[in-house]
């Protein structure tokens, strides 16, 4: 019995997916748990396995098309099974009609149109026709060009309107153009309707096209155009929702990290896998969150949820956008284990091999742009979390310090951190206390490690 293949829900926040590649073709026999297609979510590209065995009878969604979860995207069934009803129902759910090759049917439809007109003329030779006959291809072209078909004279069989009638009307009525200009426009693909002619009767002349091409070459120098779809669009939609739904408030402080640098130099002398400042940040944030659980929360519906687990996301930049793998139970892991797990997740993220469990369930996020030389920035909260920490680059700066009642200048390594919080859930004092404690542990790390 035939069954639908549906767009699966591969993550907590996933509501749509884009078909990246069909691994099977129509007519192929598919075994249960055999990979049938690849889907792109807002986080990664994943392989999807068939849930049943059978023949791939119909692919309903083409590669590159975005579809909401649970909607049908293909049909698997027996080789000779009638699936016409399922196809029609699926296209209704998808909001589209089954595609037909209109061009191949043109001559056939024209003949049928001609025959119908001739029969009607024989039966009612003196009766005036109420509607004009038009071929499918002409109808499509009229819609494309914005031509009112009732104004077009048909030259097809029985006076039916065919495609060339629509094109001729469009060229002769919408735009007055010289033959030379018409040829240039067709060659370079310019819409003559956007050009104001300077010839007799405002006719578009060759010089008008040349002037437009020169201006376009000066102004419109784009290297490439890519659709705003897939991962980039999903991230944009979610962050826009976060920015305009959650009232963000920001808190910035400078942190001395000279002692962390010295400490990590000693740690990394013997270890093959080096511990980074970013690893230490994750470790320290987890410690502070365990002490101040009121930051580790989310607004879900009409309830403020305080999370028992501390799951810290680390923002990773990809060419297509941003992805945030999550270190689960970060407060219960040693610095070395946490460092290895973080590096592994970042590697998987860059290879687009993360699984849903690797990027779902975060309760707090760290976004570190220090390696790019950014001094400071404010980050948008990653929903449904209530806070995110933005980390800038470490810089050697002269600092005035007081020692034994006297002031002196020392060169110290400082970095700026900015905490963005959802002001609906976290007040200013709570955020300030979080940063105060974070600053203390980063500036005096020995007490944190021992």
C-alpha cells in the first residue's frame, strides 16, 4: 500500500526544511532505512532514511524547494499501484497543481481549439462569441507580460489567440521601439517598458539602450546574486523574532586575563590538545550559572522556566550563517574534558555533520569574535534562551593600578565582554551580578581550578 514520505521534524525549533538532494530517482526500489534524500534545516544538512520499503513512485518536491514539516514530499508504493488520488491530495496540501509540459501540448490544444471553434460556427453561424479562445501557451505569456487578452486579435485557427499574437501586441502597444533597439533589447535581455524613449513619439531608440547599458555598468556592478533562502533565511527570521520580541538590554565590562594566559601556558606545556581562552570561558560561565541559576532560564509560553541543566552553546561561523553546537551539562565537566568536547563539536559544525542533539537544548550562549580582532559587540539572544555573552579580542593596554598606597602603570591583557539579556526575565542587578562574578573568576582563575 502506497505511503507518503513527509518532511520530518529534525529539531525542536524546526518548522520548515529544504530538499538539498534526492538520493533516489522515481522508479527506484528503496529498502527501509535506506537514505532517500538530504534536507537542510537552520542548523545543518542531514540524510533522511525511508521508513518503509517500496518503489519511489512520485517525487512531489524538487531540490531546492522549502516545505513545512509533516507535509508530503514523495510517495512510496507498489510498482503498479494507482496513486493518482494521493498525488492530487498531496499537491492540494502543498498548495500547487501538478506540473504539465504546456509547450508540448501547444499544437494539440490549438487543433482542439480550432475544431471547437469550427463546430460552434457551424451550429451558430450568426451568433457572436462572448469569449475569445486562447491557447495555454498564449495565456501563460499574457500573464507574464501583463497583457489584457480581450484586447488582442487572434491569428490562430478560428481566430484563436496564440503566443505570437500576445508578444506582438505587447511590443506594439506597450512600448514604441525602433527595430534596431528591439534587436539589442532582445539580445541583452532588457525590459523596454522601463526605458523612456527620446525618439519621435517617445519611441525607444538605439541611443536610449546604449545610455542605459552604460549607467547599469557603472552602478550595478554585482559579483553574484544568491537567493535569501535556506539556513541564512531561517537564522534571519529567528533572530529578527528574538530582537523584536525580546526587549534586549546590554551590560559591558573589561576583564583582565593576564593570569589566565599565564595559567594556560603551564597547562598547555604537556598536553597535546591545547586549552584555549574560549574553553576557559565556557568553563567559567558554567560555574557562574551554577551559582546564579536565575540567568539560566527561558520564557516558554506564559511560564518562566528555570533550567536544571546548564547547557552552553558556542556560536560557530559558517559561510552560510551561524550555528550553535551545545555542550551539555557543562558545569559537571572538567576543563580538559570540556575543551575536547568543544573542539569536537566545532569541527563537526564546520563539516556540517552535527546531529539535532548536538545543537538543541541550549540554555546560554557564548559568541566569541576575539579571534577576528573585534574589540566589542552586542549579540542577539538565541531563542528560547534569555542571555548571550559577546566576547571581544584580548589587547595589551597600559593600566593605572594602586599598590601600597601608590599609583603605577602596568601593561595588562584586557578583553571586553558584553552580556545581552531578555529584560522581561532578567533585571539589571541580576545581569550586573553575573558579570561581576564572571570577572572575578577570570581575573583570579586559580581559585576556580583548585
